[in-house]
C-alpha cells in the first residue's frame, strides 16, 4: 500500500505532530505546490458543515491554490463564528510562511465535532511542519498518516500516465473509516497531478472521478460534516493534455479516486467483509445509485453478510424501498456468482455452499439486475460497502466523534 | 399490557397453532366481524411486496370486509405467482367457513421471506381456528400472540370513547420488532371499532392515525415487504358519529395506533433505549419528518446513545444531511432536557451528568428546534426509535428473515 507512491512534480508534502491528539500521533498534513496550481474541490452537502468546508468552498472558485493544510484530531465543525476565524487563521499563518495570500491556501479538519481548535498548538506546529516539506514519497506517506483518525492504515495511491504529450503523474491521499455516506464528496481527500490543466478542466475531471468513486461508498449511511476532496494541478510536467489525453487523464484520476475510496471501505470500522454491489439494467444512473445505496445502507443486509447468511430477501426488499420504480418480476440477484433470485422468484441454489463462501472469504459480490420490463434501462453502477459487526457498535458507542 | 384489552362489539378473534414455526408457537390469527364491516387499509410502499399485500390491497377498495386472516412464521413474500395463489386460497378457505365471498377476507403474512407457505398445515389449521373464535379479551390476546415473530410480547391496545351519540370501543393489535421503517404503513396491525363508519371515513381516520404513529417509528431503517395496517368498523354499537364525534374518534384511533407503534419500539430487537425525537420549528410536516427520520436511522446516533454518550454532533449532523434546508445558526438541541447545542454553537453543559442520565434510564428524549431564520416554520413531529446494540447485530446475523 505504502510503497512506490510518489508525488507529482511541483508538489511537496509533510506530516507533523502538533499535539492535538491525546495519543500523541501525528495530526498536521501539508500539501504545497511550488507555484499557483489549478484547483477544484467538491464538498459535503451537509447543512451542518465544518468551518474549514465553509472557508475552502469560498476559495475554490478562484481556480488556483498554492497549498492545502489539514489537521486531524479536531474537525472544527459546529464551532460557530470562532471556528471560522480559526480556520482562516490556519491558512493565514501558512500563507505568510509560503509568501502567498491566505485565499491561496485551502483548509480541512477532521476529528471530534464541536470542540474549539487548540490554536496555540497549531500556531507553533505550522512553521515546524513547513520545515519538513519535501518532494519524496516518504513525505507524502507522512502527510497521509497525519490525516488519520480511526483509520488503521494511511491511504495513498499514485499512477503514472503516458499521454501523447508526455508523461504525467497523479497521486492522491485520503482518510476515513466511519461517518461515510458521501454526497458530492466524502471525507478528506487530496489528489495532485503535474499535468497542465485549467481550473475548469480540474473541476470537470474531479467531479466525474468523484461521482463514480467517493460518491459510491458507504460505511454507515451517515454523511460527514467535513467531506472534502480537492484536486490540484501544478502543471510542472509541462504536459498540456489534448482532448484525447484529457479522457485518459480523467480515467487516471478516477482510478486513483477509486483506489482511495475503496481503501476507506477496506478500513471500515469493525468490518469483516468488503462488499461490492453491482446494480444494472436501470433506467438512469441516479436511480441505479439510489438502489445501490439502499442496499449498502441497510443494517439488515450488512448483518446478514456478517453472519454468512445468503439472505437475498433482505437485499431485494432494500431495492424495493429505494424509491426506484420497477417490476420485481424482472429482477434477479447473484451472491458471489450464484443466482439466488431469478425473475421475481426464489432460485434453487446450494445455500450451505454460498454461506460457506461468505464465511470463508472477505470479498463479497452482490449483482442485482433488472433484465426487462417497462422500467428497465441501460444504466449500471458499482457501489462498495462494509458489513455491520458488533465491533462497529462497540467502537461507536465508546468513541466520541 | 395484556389486561383489560377488550374487543369492540360485533367482532370475534382467535389464535391457533398450525405448526408453521419450528418453535411450535402459535402462528394463525383470525379477526372476524359478525356482518360486513367498513374497511380501510394502508400498505407498504416497497416495490418488492408480499403476496398477501397484493391480494389485500386489491380488495380494500370494495370498502367492506368480513375477516382478516394472518399467519406468522412465513411472510409469503418474493414467492412469485404461486405465492399469490396461496394467499388467495387462504382467504377462500376461511370465506367458505364464514359463508362469505373470498373478496370479503383480507390476508397478511409475516416471517421468513422467499419460502413457499406450508399450505397443508394452513388448510388443516384454518377450520380448527374458526372453532376457537370468541368475543372475549383472551381471544384477542391469543390472536395478537399468534402474529408474533421476533416480538418478545404481544401488542394490544383498546380504548372506550363516550361520544355524543353513545359509547364506542376501539381495539388494535400489531406485531413487529425489526425491519421497521414504515412509509404509509408498517408491519402488521389490525384496528377494530364498533362505531358506524362509511368506508371513506375509515380510510380518512386510518390514514390520519397511521401518519402520526406507525409512520413515525424506525428500528433499523429497513422497510418491510409486508407492512399492512387495517381498520375494520363493525357498526355494532349503532353509534353513528357526528362531525364532532368523528374528530374524537380520529383522536382515539390515533391514540390506539400510537400505543401499538410505540410498543414496537419498546420491543425493538436488542435495544437498550427507547428514544423519543421531537423536531420543531420546521417549514413543513414532510420536512420535519425527513429530519426526524435521518436522526432515527443514523447508526452513529444510535450507538452513541447505546454508549451513554451525549454526542450532539452526530445528531445535528444527521439533521444536516436530511435534505431539509436550514441555517444551523438557528438550530438548538436538548438531550433529556439539557441544552447541549444552542443557535449553532456548543452549549456549556455537564456532560458527565447527561451521560449518567443516559446510562441510568431507558427513556431518552431528543428535542431539536429551529427557532428562526428564513427556512423555519411552525411544523413539528414526534418520532420514536431504539438504539443500536451488539445484541441487534447478533440477532440479525444469526436469524434469517
């Protein structure tokens, strides 16, 4: 996971320990572009959002950024006007050290909700962190590690692309293990590339990439107050993508986003299973997403998989209440390749064998298909989720977020 | 709970053991009106619904019914065309014994999904059950008991009303402990009254009553395939309500529905807490319901309460992603009477005392109030939910529904 992940040209990163976390683990991450980078961001649609979301969302429309500053251990959410002042101050302090304006710095925070940021620790830590900025893979790993809260491993992904115009690199980091049910964006993620991109291109590529990745995962159906994914393009490769190259670059950004998003599911709190949900034959992508999300958010579907129970009734009934119009007579379901429900009626299958498979392996594949009827169509989506275990309940009844 | 619950005049009930359940517990309930009763029903909006829902929904528009037949232990859902034939056959057998047409009998089933009904057991059991029909409280208790699946106690409620035109009685029964997230109706419920009502009045009183009770509870956010609530009015009291009496009768039906619906939450699988959620100051009832439901369906809110954690951040953030537009600067929250969040900022409160209260008592009261701003209004709703425990996970990873 953590090997061979390299920064794109024109970027430096750092991780540092300010002392925000009682555990003494690192809590401050910096991502800095040598010059003004084209920038785009997508943010939580939660009405109760963190102060950093409010500040960063107001700055993204400028289309460029020099840096991203992220602290973990405190989300600076639901902290009122003093929280906004603190988020602005974090960016101003870093901006002065980098020699740019505060509006060129984007900010994210993650951790406990409703507690004022410990500003003295941050004011002392930010200058220290800038001294650690470097352009190697270790610095990126340090930064990814400093973003973690209940994550058990840092989440990084990078990709080298050979475009017609030359080689470019994409690298991304993210964090998250619970309060995962994104809409527009999820958790904290930073994606960087050294391709030459306009701000409008950044926005388009990021939105498209996030829509099929970060917006297709769910741990517990609870949308965070802090969800943010940012894309920065330094242009340091000198490669200005052609129209064809832009499609390749978009695929690459989507792939990096997918690697990051699925790593969140692999690290889902207390989870025993990694569940891939394919929904197909649906009239619109939006309807397919709604159906997949209903399945991914069902506690009864999740606990059935925890128990190794091929309980297809819970899965098709979740599809049934998703709000999507369909005739069950055209609906079929496979669990790990075995057809368990065919055209609206129970299929004959070896339940013991399917149960054995669910118990023996961590990966689970659910395929729900509408194969006809007036309400069917050509749209398909893939979602990812985790199961629901007693360990999830223990973690979340004992930990304050 | 089970004392002093009496049948309205003109009704008989019975419970019987056909042998559908491996446990050997009773599994067949009958509710019979001496003559044609005015009838109304509300049903699950799940696209994947049980065969009995399809059959009963098609019969309710006739406006009258003689009987309701309910089996537990098998939901006859996702069973295709043979399932519909089996549901029709159940009604035909009872209709012949009662001397009415099959279309005068409504049918409900609850239990495992996707398994054919054991028809030989039912065909033998239905005549036996009719011999036990009686108009006393014990028969109503027997019928309520025969509807149970994972319920730990039978759910009954009755009320005597003194209208201007004379005395009438309302009695109701229901079942349910999981797969509870109703929309239009929930689980199985039968409400009976001896008032003289037209079918249109039945429909109006049932819809209004259910909307504020059964439609305001959630255990796990998973809408059942079998949700049904029926209202039968025998007219045997001879009391034909005036306009004023109709309002009183509506209140009475709502009260019986509320007693039944909250008893489902008191029996929620694995739950340690009974949570009442009041949302107020909202622009529309629909918006207030959406906000309350988001809070009730959040695994993070539920596990916080399980852990005795006054974690208001999880509660206000669930309101924030409910899809309802509001400005958090006008939002306040009380937990068990203590203000923990005021006008968008954390309130100073004794967290240890609130936590102690959550741990010491089963009842929890959450009050979320929007007290101003352009998006506020006069609407309020009350919802009821349960917490999420490791025991819920254990029950639902070991039990096939």
